[in-house]
């Protein structure tokens, strides 16, 4: 990753990415960021059809199609940063996009659950390159307020993907079989691959390429696991991601089987996603004024309160599609205020090994969250009770992790914690 102070301060110069204008660059970065969300959420309406076509005899086992992708996506994040520092951004991104595209083709022709899961793992491994490289390429090209502007504009486009992706999947299934969804993912990967080859220059300066050093990686890992703040917030983020993935795994079955309202699934899922998008935008406006700790700790309190209230509604026998949707929307609102701040605070003590730290955080939170989410989903019994009780357990676990990170003191100002060692 380039650290040169000569990086351009203005997008107008065009020199950070020759041949690609500023608007095109933002759209390209947004496209990279979108590959992950669309590969997950566009699947959701198709899961029953995929299960029937692949002779999956247990409905809950269709959730493996989501979990397999997340495991590949999370695991590969450990490696892409190091590879990009050694071989350059463009080559590694081309490799990842080619893998994503090829795996999408594999999934189109999958004739069994085993083949589908293998394709999804590989697709996740390919998609992980976009998660790591999108941010890295922006950091290569811009700094300061201009980097923030690029990421903000790209993020606005990215936020629309979880809202629209299930509807896109549903629309495709109206006119074509479920395999056409993977054709759409294949075309998306191919477009980004050609775009990269044709328009994206190498953004890492040759003199900034660094050899792969296992000693350096081991040292960075030691710093990460030795930081109380990093470990605490990393685990808290993992618990929160577990709740998100549990919801995603079970959402289609909940609307179809628990509420008998499959036709409302894509609409209500989109509205719930809007709550999370709104909180992300709100966080960007208030976090500098109030501080990451105060915002995220208040959000965690709200998140826990909503999960407990939701479980109480279910236990009282008052759950219906509207209580579920409203409370789930509130939960996702607080989730959006928590997770980005948890990630930033986890990175604070290990900024000098930021690349490795970001990869480790992505690996632990995604893989751990996927496993927790899968465990929640596998307990689906035709009601929302297992899911809501799981939300409470994960929220309480997240609170314990934050208390560990902060030595029991919440809502403190965003000054560096003087003693971060475990």
C-alpha cells in the first residue's frame, strides 16, 4: 500500500488513476463494493427453488448456500492484503474477479448441493479481493478529505445494493430459472474484470512493493491479539455480524413459513435494509461530534433493548409480520451505528500494522459471524423464537466483549486507552 506523501490531493488532476475520470473511478469502486452484497442477497428469494432443484431434503440446509459463500469470503481476506502489497493491486484484483466469474459459471451448472457449496466457497474467495482491494486502491490514489469524498460517494451507491438485490433476484426468477441469478453474477464479474483490465492502472508504486515476510506477519498478529481493545471490539463485531447473518439465513423461511407471506419478503427486506443504510448515513454525520465510543455504546444499548423486547413479544404470543418487521428494522438501525465504529476502534491500537489488522478483523468477524448465523438459522422451527432468543444471546455477548475492551467503563471519550494490553 502506498504511503507516499506525494499522492494527489485533488481528484481534478486525474493523475491518481490515468485514463479513468473521477466519476468513473467512484462508480468502479462502488461496483467492486457491491459484488459481495449482491452475491448474498440476490440468492434469498431463490433458496426454496434451489433446494428443490438440488434435492435438498431439509429446508434449513439451503442456508448452507449463504454460509459457504461467507466462509470463503471471510477466510480469503487473510491473504489478499499481503498479496496486493507484493504483486500489485491490479494483478490481484484481476485474479479475484476471474475467480468470482468462473465460480459463478460453476454454480450455474451445479447439479448437487456439494457442487453448489464448492462453487459458492470459491465465489466467496474471489469476492474477498474486491472487499480488500476497493479500499486499498482508494487509499493509494487519494488522501485526507478527498479519500473521504470518494468513499462517501461510493458508499451511497453501495448502500442501495442490499435494498435492491433481493428484488433483482425475484425479478430474474419471474422470467427465468434460478440459475439465471448466477448468470447475472457471472456478467457482473465479467464486466468488472474487463473494466479492470481495460481502464484501471496499477495504483501501487513499484518502489512501495513489499516482499512477503512471515516474520512481519507473525509480529503483526502478536500485536493484534495482545491488544485488549482490538480483541474486545473484534469479538463484539463478530457477535453483531452473527445476528445479521442469522437474520439473512432465516429471512426467506420466516416470511414464507412463519408468516405465510412470501410475496412480501423482498419489499419488507428492502425496508429493513433501508434502516441500516439510514443509520450508516446518520453515523457519518454525528460520529465526529459525539465520538465513536458514545455513539456505538448507545447503539449497543439500543440493540440489546430491541432484541430483548422482540423476544418478549414472541414469548407473549404477540408476534406477527408487522411486529417482526418493525423490531427487525430497529435492530438493523442500531446495528448500522455499531459495527463501523467497532471496526474503527478495533483498528485504533494497531494502526501501524493496519493492512494485516484489517485482514484479521475481516476474517474473524466474517467467519465467526457466519458460523454463529448458521447456528441460529439451523434452529429455525417455523417460528421466530429461536432467532430472537439467539439475537439476545449475541447482543449480551457483544456487551460483555465491549466491557472487556473498555475495562468496564462505557461512554468514555474517544481518547486512546493508555493500557491496551490484555
